[in-house]
């Protein structure tokens, strides 16, 4: 079945770049997402990319998509302590109702 | 900015009891969803709801679960006879339509079954 995998932890120093990686199995995935979850909060949509794109940049966030390898990454430039959170990769197909999530990557930012 | 709201934020119940989790989706949205996240595990799709009926459901969504949109604004998830393994964070979500790429989530209800 469809699956999304991502590493569970990442630790970086403040000011460094963070790169969170994700792989997915469903080649028909049309939308690929990154959500952020802070303690006690819901899932906040950070950014997303269509499957016909290779890259999307939005301020400090860069999303790279390798559709051949079904690999998605999120790069956060100049990582701040406020970026500490859990980051979820997710995939959704066209016309499908469900979004498949990974287990989330917990990002620790050290001052 | 409009948001999806969920109540309560925490719910504690005894095993075997019925619980109803409540959600108010964003007002002009057409598709509604429930997801859950067991502690330390993935966010899992439970059910999607459109035009007053279930459009898709997962294997998790068995006969113990039901959803309803009783009054045009609320969207509820009922668990008839809770089990210990139903303990999880339950997220409600909504989106404007099938061609929308954006899914908006509530902040979740933490359900603890004792």
C-alpha cells in the first residue's frame, strides 16, 4: 500500500541549514506536502509542491522533488530555535480523498 | 484567518464508553476528514466525508466508528465502545474541494481511554 517514510530526528545548530528527507511509494501522488506541528498545536501546512515540479522556494524553505526516486526534501535555511518542531511529509493523489503522512521528523535546534 | 476548531482539546473516558469528538470545519469547505495519531506513530487517515456521506474510509474505520454532520456546521466522530487502543490524538480537517491542494487541520483532540 501507499507509504511515506522519513527519519525521526534531526539536530542542527542555530543559523545552519536543516534538510529533512522523505520517500514515498505511490508514484501517482500529485501533491506532496510538508506540515509543521508545534507542541499542543495542530498540523500547519508549511509548503507543498506539485508532482510536475522539481523545486519550490518560499522564503527560507526550499522543497526538492525527485519524482524518479520518489524522494522529497525540505531545506530550512538559517534555522532558528523557533523552527524546533515535528515536520511531517505527506502525499496525496489526484481526486483521492486521503493524504498519507510519514511519522514525522523531530527537528531540534541548538542555540 | 478562518480555522478548523475542535472540541474538547482533551477527553478522558473509560473503556467501553461512547465518545463524540466535535469539529467545526471552515465554513465554505466541502470535504471533511478525520485523522488520528497514536503517540509516536504516523498520522493515519480514518475517513473522508462529502455531500453528507462517507466518500472514503480506511481499515481502521470499522463499525465502532461513525461520522455525522448534524447541522451544517459541526462534523462529529463517534466511537461507540472505546478500546484502549483508541487512545490517540484525533485531527479533523477540511478542504474547499477535490481540486484543492490544501488541507486545513484543527489542533486536535487528545483521547485517552483508561
